[in-house]
């Protein structure tokens, strides 16, 4: 990623003079979108300053869902943090638990069995697909297409059923463990997954035919809210929102964790940088995830039924520091662990992708119409659980 | 691996058809749903099939439970409490009680139970009118159709086994770990013998104490021990620790 000169505005709150100036200006006003607003998925506020129909300024306000997650994690033993990491974001629960387990494994200096790594890849990609489907459903309602909400949710159910077969729970999965995974795959899981991916690809083409060839739907997204690669790099935007702006970077390919280096897949990148490009990147990612699942399931089958999948780990982590990063459905998430030799972490820092992506909302919504703000903000797939922590 | 959607779709001639393609897709779905049944079910009357490993509320097999308290210590939300109840013979024993209102359905109690007495159950309709009704006592926790599939096994492999070239699965830490007593720190108070849920501790005379009198130290029966840590926690002199084999 290249970083060039700072092209973005500063994030200072409006000065006294500007507020005083605004007070007597009748053509510009501040609108509070949120915390209870149909457009905001989760509790957050987007203050937008409008001049007629056009947004001239914006400021995100977050913190309504702060639960003290990081402090709470300091008072728990290492295995007990895994169910909590599920609750960081309910639709990315598998990736957050995977990330936490990877971080502790790095601090312990152990190597996870190969089978567990491939099972985690399958679980991660199922999580990515169902998270993207959830996003598609939300986009549908934001753009006034309720059919796509129902269809997206219907397809998501099949993936959640696979989660139940894998670990017994639909959303807060609690599946990865420090040193492996909770349980082995069930007998017919590979068959179920293969069928589901094949079925899903057909269904996804149906979904695309339904919305993407409708010019009414597409015209709401095309050409609005352009971001450049330089802005993306400077703002720290990651994930599909960044790849839609022409930055060719994916942690799964460029800094592979687990066993992703053995898996062959493409990273979709578009250079348009508008809302529609971010939309198309996510749709393509779902197809690529299906392919990754198929390859990983084949590798699991090749390893055989009796391969080990969980290591026994010590209850105490030696003093030290470790950090790991991972490609979340929404971007790049990172955990930083400082351990002091006891069975509880001294500090556990989470870098949520949405925290930085939301901070990019000002250059994103600048210049668009008020009616297009939901369409713009839906493309970063807002999840407040991980943002406020 | 080619890119599927991005290569194929923007060149698709169907995109210039305004809204005709989506209309055709929804019409096709209409005919399909008329022909076949819809995917929805009438929920309160018919229920979806759920597999055995579904993590509903925790279940307890009263007779198998030894009352070691591992579930209550492993619970991340602290919703499990050990309570005293009469067993079938009228003897008072310690058994877990679950406050389902706080349960996070993580399944740790079933996973870490050394005797697999705790299970997951497919019961998920747990709404009650009063908070008191959400306390599931040891008898109420029993799920009558418990199958072996509802047990959660903790199967681990040792790194030393993998290094030695024979990666076999061990079924519980208690098959591997052993409590070890520091005989100099031990004062022979027999507390470990009292708190042991499976009577794996036997006090034997060994050596002499500072006053020159014979001294009692615990001897652990490795076959009976379930590695529940009760003796480690309750030892007044911190003389016992679990030796972790990795």
C-alpha cells in the first residue's frame, strides 16, 4: 500500500466561529442520523451538515454500545474469553474467536494441527459468506428492495444450518479453541458443505439477476461517494471497502495465516472506488469463499478421520507480547495480547476494522445527496458491537 | 481460479434490459413456489429438525455426576452454582444448579465435565414469566431423551505424542495430568481427602514431621482421580498442584 500526501480533511469538531456562523445560515443545517434511525444498523449517529439536498460535512459519533470488552477480558481465564470474542460481532463470530485463539497460540508458541487449520478455514469462510449475505439483506432494505432482504436471509439460513452441524450453534459459535477446534467435523459434513456451496452459487446468480440487472437498483449506487486509493490508505480503510477503491491487498493472500497459502483463490479488486464497486467486490468474494471452502474440505478429507485436531495447551501463558491479524469479513482485525505469566491476560487490545472504516464516513458522504447516505454507509457493513467493544 | 462474477457479469447483455430480467426471475420463483411447498414452517405447531449436538440449555445426568464443580468453575458467565440435594438414597450430595437466564449456551460445562454427566440438550424454548422459574435445579436439569450424541467429548492430542510420531487422541485431561503433593509443605490436615468427589485420596504415613512424629501425606489414586482441582483449591498450604503434561 502506498501512502501519499494527506488529502483528507482534519477531524476536528466544528469550531465556535463556525457554529456561530451556522446559526444564522438558513441554507445549511446539521441533521442527526441516529442513534435510532432506520439507516443506522446498530447504535451510532452520523451527524450530517446539509446544504439543501447535498451533504457538505459529516461527523460520526460512536460509543453508544461500549461494554468494556477489553477490561472484562482482563478478569477472565484464557479459555473463557472465547465465548466473549463471539459477542464482539455476531455475524463475524468465527473470525474473532479464530483471531483470539491464534493470538494466544502465538504467545504460547505452539503449532496447531494441520486438520484444525483447514477446519478453521472452512468455518471462517462460512462465516464470511453468511456475514456478506446479512450485509446484502441490509443493503436491500436500505435501497428499498425488501425482496432481497428476504432472499438474502433465506440463503443465509443454509449456512447457519451448516454452523449447527459443525459446532451446535447458529451464530455465537464458540468453535475454535486455543490449540485447535472444539470438535471434529461430523461424518457427512463434507457432503453437506459441498452440496451447500453448489446450491448457493446457483442461488447467488438468481440474487444477482434479481437486483444487479435492475437499473433502478444499480443507479442508486453508481458513481456516488468516490474514494481514491490514497484516501483509503491514509484513512486506514480495510476490507472490501478498500478493495473496491483499487488497493490490491488481502491478508489471506499477502500475509497468509493458518494454511491459506496452500489454497488457490483470487482477490477481487476494482478501481472505480464508488459505492457500486464496493458492492461488486463483496458479491465476488462470496463466490471466492465457496471455492476456498471446496478446496479446504478436500484437504480435510485427504488428512483422514483420525488426524489430530486439538492440542493440549497449558493453562498459563508465559509472559510476553503477541499480536495477530486476520482478514475479517469487514476488513483487517487485529488482537494484541500482553501476558504476565498468569492464567489471565494482562491486556488484550482489539483493532476492529469497522472502527477505522466508520471514521472514513466523512470523506465518503461528502457531496452525496441525503437520500444516498444509507446506500453509502451500508457498503462498509456497519457493526457496532466490534466498533465500540 | 478465475474470477466468476466480475468477469462475467458486467458484459452480460441482460443488464441493458432495464427491469425485465428481475421481473422474469421473480416470476420464475412464483411458479416454483406454486409447484413446490414454500420453505417456511408453521413454527409453534411444527418445528425444525435439529441435530443432537445442538447447544440448547445444559442437561445433567444426575446419577453420573460426581459433584466435582468443574462446570461451575469453567462457566464464563458464572451461572452455575453447586447446591446440596438429596440423591436417590437420601444422602446429601453437591450437584450443579443452572440459572438459565444468564446462560450463554457456550457448552463449556458439557465439554469440560470429566465424567460427561453434563450434556447439551436441544431444548431452546426457555422463556418464563418469573425470574425464579429460570433456575434449573439438579433434578430439573435432567433431559429425559438424552442420547450419546449430546455428550461433548474433550479429545486432545499431546505435542509430545506428535513429536514422538504417534498422534493419538486422549479423551480427557485426567488421563494425562496428575496432582502432585509437596510433602514438605503438607501438614496432613486431610482436607484434600474430604473435598475429593471420587475418593481418590488416601492418607498414608510417610516420614516424620518437625516434632519427630509420623506424618500423614495424601496419596492419589491415578485411576480414580478426575483432575478436578478441588484439592488444589482447598489446600490451606498450597501444597498440591496439577502437573500438566504437554
